[in-house]
């Protein structure tokens, strides 16, 4: 569904991508994780035709993103990181213009707008100008707009950034239901719990290179099941254990000064890069 | 074609939402010039055998069609730098030529609207000229040229401030020196030679000739059409510059 081979991208003196190889399967919900500036957005920009690669190849649904750019673009829906709706226009008008840009007929556009407004739960605001909507509503309009032309692959670049936890969970439910309808989803995020909750497979990107790809369960299992955070000589250290009993044995009679918790994807990222996945 | 119409439709929707504001802004400039130069300074003044007001109206048509067509650059910049809607167009399966054509058509539409406003103001001031096919052809060619220039520049500028700078250095001087307010042949010969390189000088000349019912200079039409086509091609080539 998505195939990336030796992809590089240079911006003047900065090498944003350094030979990325990746394959995303049909119907998969794939999370692309990494700190800010690691190359996540650059990868999405190349895959959706917003930027050209410096070298290497990328295919979406079998179409080369540079050589067959128009066909490749038809397969993709994009929910960008920043809200890029027409604020003067209404929800309906924003969706309608998108449908026109993707060559949908008037009848197709009308039917699809009705369907999507129900899907993202925003029908009652269809005639409101975008500038009168809340941040969460704007995000839902962006998702609806990206799905307007029924793309094979939905790219979501940090879709919940800046949203409060309640709205974020609402967007998660939406993302899950989109995937259950058969779409492939390529999601970038730096919210580790988002990737853990949503993704079937994840890739960690660090300084333009993929440093790990697997299911969240497999990646975490490599470290263990339990993680013990403790302060040693002023620095926090994390030790991993296969079982709670093993961690308890290590602690012995130690009281306080530690946290015992489940291993998470952030531990995986830290172990492969030595960095935290935070902005 | 559908992509071009989608872009054009979007610009028309934006124009519709701000119609009365736009109309007011299109009317203020010409009204001021008419009052200051036409009714105030030009009272009783004859230029090329006509009243100054009659001389001024076609000049204002040329100037306004230029500035309003060029103003599409601001709309593109707002879409590009402020609302980031340009990304939405770039992610869509439309060709660069469709995008440029849609925006140029929007620029021409704005220009034509502003010309209608000036002609109405002229009528209210008691000025009635010949608005024949040659007049409208000159207006469309002038608008086409400056809308194409605007789209090309909007693709290469890095910020909204850059765009304002270009307007101040190129469009504003041209508005005053391109035969809008006075006949270019009243300038010294060396200045006339320079001013004949400005497209607005040619636009003002043929718009005025047509409005006066005279035979307009064919060369000026060809020049505007040729230069406009060249700038349209440049705008098309510049779209990829804005990509990253």
C-alpha cells in the first residue's frame, strides 16, 4: 500500500531524511513516531506530493509519488498538522471545494458531504463558517475533508496536537472507526499513548532514520513487561523486568524513591535512541 | 479543467463573502481620484481636446484593472502563509496550469468588477464614453497580464511583507506614471522612452482610444497579449517553487 525505498530529503544544509525504507500494508493503522524535527512531516509531505524527495522512491497504492503524482494524489487523503481550512467559508463549502478539486460530480459531493457530516458528528454546524467552530470541531472537519474523495490511504499528521484529552479521545474513536471501514491509516504523533492505543505497527524515526519497526507489543516485549524507574546518583535510571516478581526481588526491602510501572513505547524509543519523544 | 474551476469557484466564494467590503474598497480610490483630480484640480482643464474628467476615467480604468488584478497576489498569500490552504491545492490531483488559470481568472474577475464600479461612478459624474469591444478587450488583456504577474510573484515570495514591497516598488509607481493622470507625451522625451516600456502605458493608451471612439493601436494589444502570455507561463513554472 505504501512503499518507501532509500528515501532522502535535503533542505539546504539539513538532511531531513537519510535513506528511509518502509512498507505499510493495506488496511493497516501505522504510527510513525519520533521527536519534533525527526522527519515525520517531511515523509508525509513527500508521500502526499507536497514535497519532492532528493533521492529514493516512494509509492502509494502502486503509484510513484513523483512520476505518477496525480494518480498517487488521488489515493491519498491528508489531515495536516496545522488547521488549513478556509475560515471564511462554511463547513459545507470547505468540503464541496475539496470534492471539486478531486473531480467529484455534484451528486457525489452532495451525498458524500451528508454522509461525512453524520460520520464526524458535525451535521448541525454544516452552515457555520469555520471561524465560528471550536478547535475540536475544526479537526473533525479536517478529517471529513480528507475522507471526502474516499481515499485508499489517510495520512494524519499529528491529528490531536493541541487538543484537550476529551476531544483527543473522540478523535481516536474516529480514527479507529475509519480504519475499521477498511482504510489504511498512516499516523504521525509524538503522543506515545496515542500510538500505543491506535497503531497495529509503529516505526520510530530519529534524525531522519528509522531505528525500529514492529508491533507495539513486540517492541515492548523486547525490553520486558515491567519498568522500574529509580533515581541513582541524581539521575533517573530505568530497569526492565520480565515479571513483577522479578522486579520485587530486585527492590528487596527498598521503600520509596522508585516507580514500578508497565513498559511503554517511550521506553522502547529511549532504549534505541537515548532520547525522549517529546516536543 | 475541473481543477481550474474548483480554484476559481473558491475565489468567487471568498469574493462573495466579502462582496460589500470589496466593493467599498474598490470604490474609495477612484472616488478620491475623481474628486481630487477630476472635480478639484481638473475643473475647466482640457486634455487632448476632452474634459479632464473624460481623460481621467479611462486612465482610472487602466489603473484599477491593474491593481485589482494584481491584488489576487494578496489573496494567494493569505491562503499560503496565513491559512495554509495552498497545501490543500497542492495535495489535490490538479495540474499546476489548472491552479494558475483558476487564480488568473479570479484576478480578471476582480478587475472587471472594479472597472464596472468606475464606469458607474463616471456615469454618476456625467461622463459617458464609448465602452465598445476594443475597450473591454484592452481591459481584459491588462487584467490578464497583471493577474499572471501576481500569481507568479505570489509563488516566489517568502512572506506577505515581500509582496507588499513589490507592490510599493512596481505597481504604485506604474499607477502614477503609466498615463493614468496625464498624457505620457507631456513628459520629456527620455522619460517617454522609459514609460513606453511599462505595460500600463500601453493599456491606458488603448483603453482611452477605445473609450474616445478612436482606432486603438494594434501593437499595444499585441504587446499586452504577448507579455501577458509570457507572464502566465512564468507563473506556471513558478508554482513548483512554492512547493517546499
